[in-house]
C-alpha cells in the first residue's frame, strides 16, 4: 500500500497472488455486490496496482467466475472425502451436511459471492466448469439418498425433492448465518439433518 | 413513451401509479440488481418522466423499501387468511406452505427483489415496518408448529429449527423456480411439506 504506483508494473512479490486476489474480491462482492465493486477496489484491497490485477485476470467477470469455480471445487473435494468413509446412508447424509456447513463457514465470502453477491438474478450464467461441479455435487447427494432408499434405511421419497430440500436448507444459510456469532454452521446443519432424517427414516426413532 | 418530456410535470393519468412504479421497479431490480437499476430505467419502464417518479418516491432506496413492505404485507395477509381455516396443525402447515408458494409465484419479482435483487448482502438493513412484518410471519409459523407439538400431532422438535427449515425451503425457491415453466410453485411446496411432515409426525404414515 505504501509503494509508489506502478502503472504497467508486474505484481509485487506475494505468496499465491491469484488466491489473494480471489479472496479480496470475494469479500468485496459479498459486502458490496458485484456491481458495487470495481477492479480498482480489488487492487486497493490486495495492495497492488490495477495493472497487477490485469496480469492475472482480464476482467471482473473472470474474477467472479474463478471465485465460483474455486469455491465449488473445494466444496466438492471436501464433502466427497467426508462421505467416502464407511457408513450407512444416514451417517453419510449427516457427514455430507456437516462437511458442507463447515466448508461454507470457512469460505463464507466465496459462498456469499456465489449465492448472494451477484444481484441481478437473470444475469447469472454459470460457466461450464461451474455447472459440471454443481451437477456432480448434486449427483453425489442424490446417490446417498438413493442408496439409503435401496438399503431400507430411508423410506421411499422423491430423490430429487429430498436432495433439493437438503441443499435448500444448507444454501439458505447464506442469508442468516454469520460466522463467529454463536454456534458453528455445522451445528445448525446437524439440527436440520436430524429434522430431515425424521422424515426419511423407515421407522420413527 | 411518446409524450414530450415534462421535467417538473405531474405524472400522466394512470391507475394506481405507485403500484405501477413498484411493479416495474421490482422487475428491474430482480433482473438487473438494485445497483444496476437507475430511476431513469424505472421511469422508462413505467412510461413517465423521472420527475413523475419523484412525485411519488424521493429516491431509489424508498422504492426498494416500499417493494419489500408491500410484498411482506401481502404475504402475511394472504397466508394468515389461509391458515385461519379450521384444521389440525398438519393441515395448517400444508396450507401455510402452499399459500406462501402461491403468493411467491404471483409476486415473483417482489420476492426476487426482496431476497435476491439487492446484491450487497451486508448493505441490507430492513426497515422497522418490514422487520415487524417478517417477525409476525415467523411467529405465525412457529405457533403452528407449537400447536402441533402440544396436540401430539407433531413429535417434539426444536420449533425454531423446524420453522427456519420450512422458510428456508420456501425462500430458496427464488434461486431455482421460474414461474410459467412446469409445475406451479405450490406443487413443489406440497412435496417439501410431505417431506417435512414425515419428519414431524408422531407416527410414521
């Protein structure tokens, strides 16, 4: 911040500059909205020149897309790992929801950017990479529900409705949950899961 | 649109001009975001001058707030009426969710503005009137769940968790439901409700 402006300069040395840019941009998009954030704002937040930002990203839209892709990639990797542990469908659904909530809490601004920060709803066009990640994530969840129904652990439900319900509960957290205020997100996810499982169990507990 | 510009003019005669302004502004906020919409855009959409808009609203923020208040007022009135009919807690919860979904579908842009259109999440400050309406709405839902638990119709659950889950399912619809494409919103609400009730019933159906 104290360096003289370098108009066409290369970015100053910093660790993981792409990651730093995405972190700061996500926080700005989440707080001020996509339209309300300029590349200059991002440059100031990172502590580099606007030219340095252009060294990594040609425009704001690509920063936005990179945030979405990075957030989804991390989510899919983390949650996939969490549900791979042995266990029945019920245990795996609990792990799915809690791992999702943990990841959301740790990458709060990325989620906010993905799910809230882009004000104009009809302008959202997910790029192919993000769409594939999201589809894969939804498939993973549906496979857990389907496995549970086949094994008799869950009653027969519409797998699409049940899966969309689980993701609705988790995704809506962006609108009311604030990290660092009270319980961790995973505690709420566990409560939701208990409620959902009550609706999924073959016999009432 | 073909009239000559009237800079300080009174608005042209139209039925319910305030309502027309709110309708057009809600559609613009929903589609292009709050930041992406100017008062001039609203004036063009209504077919009046910008001065005519100022005759009714001093600024964009007050239009936004009026959309939220109008949407919430209508929602509370409609859903309250729907759940007042005799019936047990289960029947009333079904009616609550379906009436909410119907109202959402009929006032799609108002909901989008309220729940999506305002990109910068941390900038959202609900005015007192909107807060009271929302709190009253949440109380109504919690009272249905509480009644059901007292009557033995629902199992003992955390009333806040269950109510927040119901509203999460309904509210997240703004992110995937498009009116006029396939089933009505109330059909999805009914499916969610069946799933939720499975989790609430004392005995498994």
